[in-house]
């Protein structure tokens, strides 16, 4: 049994564990080539992106203030440093968050809302 966290961090298929969840850095594959699980049926949407933008924005702003107060580097250090760190953090966290959400949807058999018949 693959845990959702393993699946998210290593990009493993939540059903069979094949390393096939991602087709690109933050893009899901269409389906698992090993067991045929249809990844496109899981819609994780933009939830993780909005959430992470707020968290990472707060981390970066806090770090930038800390570095300025602690080291007072020249202005171009900030210009070079923060965009790179922000992008790296965001892509890394987005990948894990999306993978985690898909794995949890798989495990809990979550689907889009529908009327329950009896
Ligand atoms: Zn699979």
C-alpha cells in the first residue's frame, strides 16, 4: 500500500506504485502506463496553487525582511535571490501538493459532487 505522502513526494501512481504520476515538473500524466489508472479523472483544480501562493508569499516576505535587517546586502542581492527561491519553492511545493491531493482523492474515492440516488 502506497501512502499518499510517498506518492506525492516520489511521484508514484497511488494504485500500483509505478513512478508515473507526473509527465512534467508539475503536470500529471494522462494515465498510469503500468496499471492504467486514469489520472485525468482526478480533478485537483487550482486549490493547491492559491493556498501555496499565500504560504510561500509569507515565507519569502519574512525571509527578505530578515536578510535585509540581518545582513543589509546590496539591493541587487534581493533582486537575484528572491525570484529564484520563490520559483523553486513554488514548483517544488506545488508538485508535492498536487500529488498529495490526487493520491488522497484516489484513496478516498472522491469524485465531483453528484446527487446520491437512494
Ligand atoms: Zn499505476
